């Protein structure tokens, strides 16, 4: 009789361990989802703003000549940095914006600029493969 009741106790303990594991796993999942959400909304406003604006090719070309020519070439043919004349076919606007403002790939620096300037540069890059 005693042995059956102790088996019951072990089963109960297993069940509560499973419950604990389940709780830990689900709170971990919640945490990851929250983190991703916060992370996204942290970097989204700039990109969103930039994508909403309509850029000026002319001003974009001026900004390109001031900031990017040294590494990407006067006709965007590529020098130290890769060719950019067809970059808008290869990369999404979001990826290009991140590339320019985040500075994740040295030696390319990160650029701090208004969304309007970023939109202008994007328009310029789009104009290159038309
Ligand atoms: C100091 C040199 C330098 C300057 C200045 C620079 N870049 Fe770059 N850029 C690079 C290098 C090097 C890479 C390649 C990085 C890599 O992929 O590791 C790159 C990559 C890129 C890419 C991604 C291209 C691809 O095919 O993956 C884009 C887009 C870009 N640059 C845009 C710009 C723009 C726009 C400017 C001006 C606002 C600029 N860069 C200024 C050096 C530079």
C-alpha cells in the first residue's frame, strides 16, 4: 500500500516539473517575442519615415557626391566599396537604409542624416538603374 502511494507522489512531482518547464519555456517565448517587438519599433520609425517621404533625385545626387563618391565612385561603379548602380535591384530599400545609417560593415561609416536626406539618396540610387 505504501509503495503505491509513493509512486503516486513521484508521478505528481513529475507533473509539477513538467508544469514548471512549460511555464519557463512559455515565459521565455514571451520574452523573445517582446524583445523582437521592442527591437523592431525601436528602429522602425526612422525607416518608416524615410520610406513615406518622396525623395529628390537632384538633392540625392548632391548628397551622394558629398558623402559616398570616395568609396563607391563618381558613377557608382565601385571603388573601395561595391558598385551601387544596380543596388536597388539587389537590396530592399530597408536594407539599404540600414546599411547607410547603422555602420555595420566597416570601413563604411554610419551616416547620421535626416530621413529626408536618406529618402533623397534612395531616390538617387533608384534613378541609377532606370
Ligand atoms: C569609407 C568608404 C565608404 C563610404 C564613404 C561609403 N561606403 Fe558604402 N560601402 C563601403 C564598403 C567597403 C561596403 C561593403 C561593405 C560590406 O559588404 O562588407 C559598402 C557597402 C554599401 C552598400 C551595400 C552594397 C551591397 O551590394 O551590399 C550600400 C547600399 C552602400 N554602401 C551605400 C553607401 C552610401 C549611400 C554612402 C554615402 C551616404 C556610402 N555607402 C558611403 C564603403 C563606403
